[in-house]
C-alpha cells in the first residue's frame, strides 16, 4: 500500500509540472497587460517586460474617455444580457425536447446540432452578413442578440440535452401520470432541476458574447460594443501600448471577475453535461 501511495504521489508531482507551466502561460498575459497599463509610453519603450517603477492611472482615465467606454459598456451589457436570456430559454426547451420527448428523427436532429458545432464562424460569414442585411437587422442591437443566439445555440442545446438526459425518467413519468402537460413538466420539474446547468450555461455564454469581436464588428457598425471599442485606442502608424493595455484591462475586468466568482460552477456544469449524451 505504501508503494502504491508513493507511486501515486510521483504521478501527481509529474503531472503538476506541465499544469503549472500551463497556468503560468495563462497568468503571464494578464500580468503583462496590467503591468504595462500602469506605465507611461516612455517607461514602456525603455523597459517593456520589467516591473513598473512609477505606476500611474492616467492611461485608464484616457482610455475610458477616448474609447467612449461608458456608451460601449452599455451596448455590451444590453446585447450580452439579451442574448444570454434568449439562449437559456431556447436551449432549455430544446434540450428538454431532445432528452425527454420521443418524436421521429430525434437522434438525427441531435446529430445535426452536434455537427453544426464543428462549422467555423468564418465559413458562414458571407451568407450570414447577407441575411442580416436582408432582414433589416444591420446596426441594431436586436440583430446582434439574434446573431449570438444563432451561433451559440448548438452548444447550449447540447449541454442542456445532456444534462436533462442524465436525470431519472421516473420524474417526468410521475408528473405525466399526475396529469401534467409537457410544458408543465418542463416548467415545474425540469427547469428547477436544470438550474445548475442553466447557471453554468449562462456564465459561459456571457463569456462568449462579451468577448466577441468578429460578429459584433459585422452587425453593429455604428454603435460599438466594448471589445470592438478598444480598437479606437490603436493608432494608424504607431500604438500607445500602455493606453491600449489599459483599455483591455478595463474591458476584461468584469468578465474576469465573473469567471473567478463562478469558476466552480462552470467546471461542475461542463462535467455534468459530459455524463450522458
């Protein structure tokens, strides 16, 4: 037993080294951005990778005003909140139908949804853009909300379907025996039980929508979202890197905070969604 214990500890130590290097590779860009955001442009040019000697918050103030952060922040909040709400409702309903109901070609529909997750966004940009123009949704928040819903819905449906499929079927059968209709089963039984997965899905979709640049840049060409607004801090011929770093820190701070607070729920939800497909 002692030999087995020592062997397991050696395996854990061997695995911890690459994991520590991976964590360092993720932490270093955050440190680099924050460290350089506290420098002036001269300090950055003299020493790009060194610690800041005389920290200043002037870059944050300038970035907030020049990039119109207050206006773009509101756009990001409205679009992200609307898209996440639509995604949660739609994914919960579709996941319930695919996991609980029995209808023709149910498995084929699920396979098509899984297959759509493998299609890169760049492949469908041209028909997507033409569709947005044809529907009159260009430069509208509603258009961006619907765009996020369309692109992020396959993963959302997959996660909810996998979570609902892992629940005991006796729960839905008992509700049906008591006379509940399908929408009542979903509302009173499946929706409360699916709360952990819905919270995880909401956090993940918030990360996706908030950090998106490509789709937002195509749909909202007049009113920008926060991540797209950061591009206003780039110069035509040269870029004030500390100023740009300050803008990136301001834009990423809310979403990093959300991730740090709910990271356990994210991991638990993904693990629950991988139990059964």
